[in-house]
C-alpha cells in the first residue's frame, strides 16, 4: 500500500517531539454498530484539518489513516500528538482504520497490518509494543477487532502484522 502525504498545517496537534516506542491501533467508529457511508476518508481528513467545526479537541490527531485501498499520513512519525487518551501513550504512533459500510473490512485490516509492520521495521518497535487504543485509555477500541467481528480478532491481526513483517512486504511513501 502506498501512503499519501497529507501533513496537517494546524499547530495545535503538534505536541512536541517523540521517539516512537509503541504503535497504537484505532478504528474510527463509535462501537460495533453500523457506521454510515458518509463517515469516509474525506470526512475524517476534514475533521483533522478543522476539528473545531465538529466540536472536537484541536489537540487530537493521529499519524496515519487507512482504508481498504489507501493510507494517509497526517503527521511526521517523530511528532507527539494526542490520540491515545492518556499521556502514557505519548511515545506511540497512532494508526486509525476506517470502518464505514462501504469498506472492505478484511482488506482495511490487512492494510492496517501492513502499515504496522512497516513502522515496526522502520522504527525497531517489537510486536509486544503494538497495542490497541484500549491499552492506554480503557476505551473499547478498536471495537470491531476486539469483539472478533468479521472473522478477525486481535491475535489474528497481530499474526497478519508478523506475516507482513517477516515477508518484508512494506508500505511506501512514509515520511
């Protein structure tokens, strides 16, 4: 998967530098219910560009977003941002995954796993430091993956990450 650069210009989400030690896996959803098609990549890109119009905290952002066909990078990996729900996650790269009804869930999971493997390799992050958002905040996220929906669960995700890592099948275009 190729990563499209869409680096955010707003400064509120740049909370200092970091050396990445963890990768935090998210999904853009409100639990396990159906997510309407309008919550697509364009919606989340606009949300990151101008969070105030949606009533969101302007400090919140994430490094990457992926769907079933593409990935986007919003922040350089060496930038700390608020995505994990606690300061304990300050040394973590945040990867969101789309889950709206128009998404091929299995392919989106595979793309997120490939991106995770790429970042593990590039930044020497061990598999045990790939964690769900829930690890930091207690929030049930990534909800569908943790609930075992669509034939995927957390262990299967980590196995897929390792398959990409061991085969050195990595993403391109990361800053």
